[in-house]
């Protein structure tokens, strides 16, 4: 049941982006930025937390989940350490994902070559 | 004042033409006609930019071979591509040691080069060449996304053709090598330079619609100066693709002329478009160059086509102007090519 | 046809073939949903072997990123993504593909001006605006709680 909830919520977030791409010709780069900032905002106003509790991976795996992670990190850091949390919290919470993406991406450039599309 | 076509009274002839193309193009309907190809689109090079340069070198080399001309006998080469600073041409043609003019007319460069080379020959030069290329991988990098990026193409998005075409022109009919299969020598009788036309299209994946009004403008000016669409066996546009071709036919129809029977588009000829990602047709300045060099002109030489209008179409934007919400102007240059029947064939 | 720019743009847009929205949405739903369900499974797995909630989430993201980077490297990601569209773009896999494809593609320009700089072509904006939005929220949150 929890997997079904993850599937449906995650799928629905993707469908929303697909409609934006097809109907407004929004570029993929803008979709990604929109989703991450939407995640920050929804996390800030307290709506995304309950969605994570409900859908698990369906809410954390999409890029909105990345935004939510940043907003949660900022909030927790301010609660614990005060104003310095404004600068520390977001990236600290997202550090693992950012490092994984940059490190694996850079490593991939050493082992793979680009190829033409068919 | 009406601008008239430039008529080249002194005979200027296309002595030979040749092409090089990638794998997708080789597998297309015209595949067997290309002079050189590469199964991995790399042409033995380690970067896509150098691969594109190599295509230009191969195409010009093949064309020189067919004409039996030595590179040192050429007075000038006019060459262009889609890359910044025209590097595919600069580097690709370096080894020939021919006086060089680099051109940028986006996808219209094949026609632009032919016009300038023919006028050069008409004005006193003996032999000139025009070479253009585009490479899917280098163009994608420059204009869109990294190659491995997982994006979806919209139905109107055209596919940049991996190909190069070379044309060698001479001002002397007796200079043209004739063999038994040649029944006519293509002559560039008149040219009509294009005027950039901006009709407000800003969608990078609908360039056919951006270029069609420019093609209609150039064609209409040419017809108004005293030519009838029916006089031509073919009216060949460069890379309007599916949408652009339909729009062009409608725009011409609204002037009371009909090109539906003899209009073809190089972008639609180079691929089996249905059922592939190339559904909207090919684009790029290698597209019209390769189709002209390896399909249309050989048919003129064989006497199958007697008179052809070649209209190279281009979209004059850059990724930067598109990001700045600029619109996309189109341009279309025209060459009127007639097959002069050889004495042997008469 | 002497139409002004706006009329022509409308005319051209009306003629343009439309994207198959329903088919695209179905593919996006199925693929996106599957990736999220798989992510949920990974998360449960990492939690069950003793990682904290936060670490299990981080390891889940990192695993999905690694898979997406590898699929990008062997040239599979883009051939799948042209069908799945937003289904592979919106999950963290899309972010990983953007990073890896930029890095691989710019390798011929060297490790510093090529890979090092261009790796951020698509990923940079996500980090800049995601982190900045977080900082803006932090300022607001700090003052709201301080005033209370």
C-alpha cells in the first residue's frame, strides 16, 4: 500500500511537469528550477512535510523533495543554532545528494564518451 | 525600387559536386549517393568539431577528384558551417591552401556560398569552390543540450543533418570533365540574394515556420521578375521541414502561384522521416549541401532535371538571442540552375 | 498573405503538430511512479539496516544518482528519456543525467574549462535557485521566530 502511494504521488508530480512541457514549451532546465524552488516553498509553508509522511519516496525522490530537504535543513539549523543556520542549513542537508551528483558526474566524464543519437 | 535577380551572363558552370555524410543519413533514402561516410559519425577524429572539419575536407577532396582539378588551381573557396567562429570550415579546409572566405548564413550557407562563388567566377575568377557542413553532435552541443541529455523533442523539432557538401565552379565550359553519363552541364544562370524576414516566431523547435516567409519572399520576388513556377522541374528548398514546407506552399498559393507539384525540400528528402525521431525532417547547412551535391545536381547532369531553383533557407538566431527572448528571422538565397546539354548528347 | 508578426505566429502555431500529451503523460506517470516506488524501497532497505531517516534518504538519492549517471554514460538514459519525458526528468535521476551528460560532453574541452565549468550548465541553476530560495526562507523564518 505504501508503495502504491509512493507510485501515485511521484507519478502525479511527473505528469504535472509533462503537461507544463507539452503545453507551455517550458524547457527542462526551467522545470527543474521550478520544482526545486516549489519544494522549498511548500516545505516552508508546512505542506510538503505531510506529503512526505503520506507518500514516502513518492515525495522525496522528485526534485521537489530536494527543495523540501533544503527548507527543512534551514529550519532545523536555525532552531538549533540561530541565525547562522540561514547560511548553513540548506546545503548541509542537501550535501550528500550534491556531492554524489557532482562526484559521480565528474567521474563519468573520465570513463565515458558522448555518442550520436540514432 | 524593385530588386531584380542578378543574371550571370558569362557562363558559370558547376564542374563537380560531392558529399560526406553520417550514419543516419547513409541509412536514409539518398544513402548510396554520398561519396564518404562514417559508421560512428566521427570520421576518425576524437572530437565532434574535428569530425565536422574532416567531412568538409573529404567532400572537397572528392569534388576536386571528380573534376580532376588540383587545389592550387582554385582561386577561392567560400565555406561555412554552424559552429562559432566558423571553425569546421577554417580547420577542415586548411590543408588545401586555397584562398578562403568563411561564411555564416545558418542553414542557408550552401546557397550563399554557391551565389558568391558563381559571382566570383562571373567576375574574373577561373575556378572557385563552395563547401558547407553541419554535424548533429557539434550542433546539438552548441544550440541545444549535451548529447546524452534525456530530453524529449517536440513534433516540429527538426534534426540537424550530419553531412557536408562541396561544389566546384568554373567559368569555362570546356574546363568541365565530361564522361558518357553526362548529358548536361549545370549552369548557374541567375541568383537572387535573400532578405532577412522576421515574422515573430520565437520557438527554437519550429524553425520551418521561421524560415518559410523568407523563402516565400525570395521566390515571390524571383517569380515577379518574370519567371513562372511551372518552368522549373524542381523548386528545391533547403530545410523547411514538414511544417515549413506546408506553410511555404500556402504562402506562395496566396500570391496566385502554385508550387505544390514541383516543390521538394532537402530536409524531407534526406531521411525516411516517418516513425523516427527525425519526423519533422532534417536541417543544417550540410543538409541542402549534401542533397544538392549528391542527388539534385547529378540528376541535372544526367539530363533528368533540366531546370532547378535552389532556395537555401536559414534561421538567423543564436542560443543567446533566444534566451533574450528574441524572435527568429529567416533568410533564403536563390540559385537558378539550368542544365546546358553537352555537344555529345545533342 | 500580408499578415503582421502576431497573426503569422498564431497561424504557424495553429499548424504545428501537437505533442501527444496523453501518451506522454501516461509514460511520465508510469516511469516516474516506478522510480519513486523503487526509491521508496531503497529507503526502506537502508532504514532496515540501521541508518537514520535522514541518512537513508541521502543514500537513496545517491544510489538513484549513481544508477542514472551510469545509464547516462553507457548511452541508455537518453534513449529511455525520450519516451518517459518528465517521468525521468523530475525524479533526482533527471538532475543526475543533467550533471553527467554535461560533464561527459565537455570532456574534450579539458577537465577545468570543460568538465569543471560545464558540469553546471543545467545543474547550476537548480543549485543556485534552490539554495537561494532556502536562504530567503531562512531569513523569513528566523525573524518570524525571533519576533514571537
